[in-house]
């Protein structure tokens, strides 16, 4: 198959982007603040793009999501010209925050994130302990309710399936964020023998940090507020595979 002008081997593009683009816009901020919220962050890259996702559940069973992205400005000199042009365009649109230097500025992300989630009914903030332990300790000092969400099939497969189901059912709302839209189109999957899935990408520049942040938030939403979900409890811990 061919996806985004890149041949994809043994994997397939995951999200139906026509359905994703048809999702309704999120509710007004003053309304969303009255609902429970889960946050996911993906800070896997110290020299590349980082992402955060906010997810709310409203009384009618719909889910609303918004996103935020950061990139070290020095990265613009080390990626392709086409990629750099995209990043600059998004930065000019205030859809991508460029941090000073060649390495991501965790202090700035912490400050931006605390402001972004301030005043919300935050239930949990999920993070991958493998890549964000120091960052999480800084957030813990601010009293943020943190939960470790390792990036494993066990944690992300059902979250991906729930996201897809909500999109197909017309019950998922998002902010039509251009960076997230691009990243969602980059997600590929290769189901295992048990039909579990995990987010992958076809090329190094096909970033998927935003979707991973969303699936991290969705994973905690399913465990701690998303209704009946016995998937995690049925998995054998010995079969829990770390893919990244």
C-alpha cells in the first residue's frame, strides 16, 4: 500500500482520515471545564517534537480532545526542508511552540502545560516513565495526579480501538489541530495474532507523538472513568510486550 506518498510494508494506515476530518469540533472551553478530564503526554524525544493531549468525557457519552505541541528550534536545521517548512508554518499559526536551543525545554513545557490544564477538572495525567521520569517528578511537586502509562500493547491497543470506535460512531470531537491531523494520518498498525494493535509509523519523519499522547489519555480514561472495560484485566502480564 502507499500512504502519504510513502510505501508502507506489511502495515496499513490506521485511521480513516475522512471520518476523522468529519468529527465535530470540541465544545466551548467554559463548558468543557465542567467535565472530568484526562491528560496524556509523549515526551519521548529530547531533540524532537513533544506532545500533550487533553480528553474530556461529557454527559452524553461523547469524548472531546485538544492538543499541544513543542519543538526545539534547533531541530529546524536538522530535518528536511519540507518538514522544516511545515513546522515553521505551524509555529506561525501558534499551533506549534518552538523552544530555544537544540534540546526540548522541559521547564517551558511544564510551565505551558500547567497553564493549559489550569482550572480543569483533572482526573489524571498519564506519562511514559521510560522517557519522562524527571519531568513527572517536577509535575508531582505541583500536586498533579500522575499515573505511569508505559507505551506497551497492553496499555495502548484498547485505547486505539476505543478512539477509532468513537470516531466512527460520531461521538469523538477534536479541535481540528493541523499538527494532530497530520500525525493521525501517519499512524500505521500491524495487528498481532490476537488482533492487538500498537501505533507505528512508516518513516522517521512521519511523527505520531500527538496520537500517542491521545492514546495515553484514552488508556487512563478507560481504566478510570470510561465505563466497562475488562480488556486490561484479561491480559497475561507475562505477555505484555514493549514495542518502542
